[in-house]
């Protein structure tokens, strides 16, 4: 017998401040009304809806957690909720906003000088300048310390960059790339990792697109090729040196992904729930079968726990207490949870589960990338393992 249905037994709204509720509600409304209707078509065509950039800017999504420079200055929970709503629609759309915000604007904000901030942050917040983040290389993924991209210091103070970055979100449309390179510095025996702002139009800088992705198809991915690119000393981010520079940016982006993954899981769970109530086999809705209910309950409970983890860590971040290992936990577990949910939801939809119009297979394919980028699932396992055992399995 059917009774009233309640998709979520957990509501975090009472835990939210008024401003967080407002930000959440307007992000949810925008994502549902503006993004959801167009995403399947873009995904199938393999195109990123570039006309949305200015709308993302208007919504305050670009640089959302930063203070000043035209940014919204959202607190970590409000920011997380915007990531959740974006990724409830598509991981690629969340990727666009999180790269711009956490991997490009954040390092300029945290490590840049005032001239660099004034030059880039307001334009990036308005969506007039697009950024990308170049860390990964063809031979250096999980182990960025093995990067080969290098910067040679010239007698006049300029740097000359050589190398190749691979799998770079937004690189083909970027106006500026944060490029991480090894620099030989006077007085230091070993080369040290530094960040450079490399601009479109600089001689020797190119960004070929990577084609043929079966995941994150509504996001643009490319390489960055650096062939004797000469940049002035003022292009270097002065505020950080060493691998902690890029890893610090990743901590910001991984935090957003931890929330975003909950959104992807909610998206597929809600589809599966709705479908299971409509679709009848053996003269009853799929939702009436015990095996289907078990699948729905597993998804529902896992989503609730992941959301609570995100909220708790968001409050820690607000108090400046969140550690990078806790962020590894959030990214690792919430993405794995979302991927499990997407597979389960796909099974509930049967044959329809593979169709674009039902939105589940797209999430499933996207989440395979999210599982891998920003530190693979295994890398985060080892980062947490190192913290709790004191044993370093990387070396
Ligand atoms: P390790 O010796 O642990 O650390 C070197 C220095 O960095 C510091 N550090 C961190 N700082 C901030 N946040 C973190 N998460 C940090 N992890 C480490 C550390 O304290 C140390 O500082 P110092 O002052 O002592 O020098 O370095 P390791 O070589 O052992 O590496 C550790 C490991 C494997 C965890 C790290 O290399 C890693 O995270 N690898 C994964 C690489 C990765 O995540 N790449 C992502 C590329 S960008 C991307 O995927 C964007 S997708 C964008 C999208 O579309 O959304
Ligand atoms: P590898 O490091 O070669 O790993 C392959 C497998 O080996 C994985 O399962 C991994 O977990 C495992 N492995 C590696 N080391 C260990 C170990 N010590 N113990 C156990 N298992 C291990 N990078 C950027 O810099 N900027 C971007 O904007 C960006 N965007 C991306 C967008 C997309 C669509 C994709 C697919 C990737 C993107 N990346 C980006 C790159 C991404 O961060 C890397 O793919 C990721 O860090 C993994 O590196 P890899 O692909 O070289 O895999």
C-alpha cells in the first residue's frame, strides 16, 4: 500500500544561517531552471556552454569565497552549497567554477602581489577573464613532485619556461594559466616549485584541446605546451615556494568537490526514486519491491552522512580549523559515495538508465573523472593512512 513519500529524512536547513539559506535557494533555482534543461544536449555534443560564464559571474559563483576584488565573500558552507547545486546538474559545470575559483583566483589571492590581484581577480569574478591550473604532466600525475616543466632565470630577471601540462580543465579557453614549474634558484641546491601566471598570446604558449573524452564532456580539457615562453619576473607568484603551493590550491578545490559530490548523488538518487515510483513491473511500482527499497535506502542514508560530513567540515573551515587530511577524507569518501549511488541509480532505471534524457549515466561517467582528478581515490587513502598510522606509503 502506498503512503506519503518523504525523499529525505534529514534536513540541514535549521543548521543554516539566513544568508546560507538564501544563497542555497538562489543557486538551486538557477541550476534547476537554467542549467538542467540544456546540459544533456551539451554533454552529448561535447560542448561547454560558454554563454553561461557571464551568468555564473552574475550569480556570484566565480571567486565566491574570496573577500574583495568583486567577489561574493561567501562563507565555506554557503560556498559548498553552491558547489552542491552546480554538481547536482553536472560535474563539468562545477569543474568550470571550481577551477576558476579555487585553482586560479585562490592562488592569485593567497600567493599573488597586489598588482597581480588587481589585474586578474575583478576580471575573473566578472567572467571576463578565464583561468586554468597547470600541474599535471604526461609523466607526472599523482606524483606532482616529479614534474619536468622548468623555468630558467635569465640575467635580466625574466624566466624562460619549457614543458608540457596535460589534462588541464579550461586550458583551450583560458586567458591566463597558473603554471607550476621547477626553478633553479641561487643559493638553493635543489630546484624549487614556483607558480607563474602565463598569459594567452605569449610566444611559445599553446593550449591544444583534448578530444575523445567519454566523461566530463560538457567541460573543456586541453594541454598546455610551453616552448621557450619568456615571462617577466612579475609573472611569478611571490607568496609561496615548494610543492605546498599547488597542494594548497588543491585543498581549496577538493573541499568544494566534497560538497559537489553530494549534489551529484542527490541528483541520481532523486531520479531513481521518482522513476521507481512511476515504473510498474509485475503489476506494482519498482519502489514496492524490497530489493529496490534497499537500494534507495542505501543511497539515501549514504547521502545524509556525506552531507553531515561536509557541513561539519565546512564549520571547521569557517573557524580556520580544517586540515588538508580532513579535506582528503571529504573528497575521497563523498566522491566514492556518489559514484556508488550513480551505479545503483542506473540499475534502478534499467535500460532507460543509459539514456541522456534521464541524466544518470552522464553523472556516472562524470564521476569516474571526479574519482581520479584532484588526487585519486587511492592517493587520498594513502594521505589519510599516513596521518593515522604515521607511516608514509608514498616513499
Ligand atoms: P608532501 O611531502 O606530503 O608535501 C609537500 C609539501 O606540501 C604540503 N602539503 C600540503 N599543503 C596543502 N594542502 C595539502 N593537501 C598538502 N599536502 C601536502 C606539505 O606540508 C609539504 O609542505 P612543506 O612546507 O613541508 O614543504 O608531498 P608528497 O610529494 O609526499 O605528496 C603527497 C601527495 C601524494 C598527497 C600529493 O603529491 C598529492 O596530493 N598528489 C595528487 C596530485 C593531485 O591531486 N593532482 C591534481 C591536479 S589538479 C586537478 O586535478 C584539477 S581537476 C579540476 C577540475 O576540473 O575540477
Ligand atoms: P596516475 O598518477 O598515473 O595514476 C594511475 C593509477 O595509479 C590511479 O589509480 C592511481 O590512484 C594509482 N596510483 C598512483 N600512485 C599510486 C600509489 N602510490 N599507490 C597506489 N596507487 C597509486 N590536472 C591539472 O593539473 N589541472 C586540471 O585542471 C586538471 N583537470 C583534469 C580534468 C580531467 C577531465 C581529468 C581526467 C584530469 C584532470 N587533471 C588535471 C589531471 C588529474 O589531476 C590527474 O589525472 C590525476 O591527478 C591522476 O594522475 P594520472 O592520470 O597521471 O594517474
